[in-house]
C-alpha cells in the first residue's frame, strides 16, 4: 500500500501534527522542541525514544510506503519544526 502507514493512535496523531516525521529512508525523527520537553515516561518512551528508529517494513517491497510521498511529507514535517533558536526558548 504505497500511501499507508500502520501507526497506533498516538503515533498517528503525532505524525498528523508534524510532531513525528518519517524520512524517505524509513527512519523516524521527532521535532527538536518535543525532544527538549520533560513530561514523564509516556513522552519519553512513546515519542522521544523513537528518534532514529527504522520503521518495520513488510517483507514484500511492493507493500512498502512510497518513498516520494514520504519525502514530501517529511519536508512538511521539517517546515513545521521550529528553528533551533525558537525550539530552545522557554514557553
């Protein structure tokens, strides 16, 4: 399914809100400002520890997400991330 990702509800919401991004090489990234947050184990284990994890792909390459669509979506994620100086400022 070229336009599909199997995500749990939490990760799906984070992906839709550009908190979590998936690079075209199927590696997960999380916004810098979210990585700096301290809010307990759910944030830490649910999102922050996902950085650099490679998405588990189906055995058939035909069932892999489309890399071009991931690239487009990852660019949206990058544009949604605050610049480093803004991400480091306290709210």
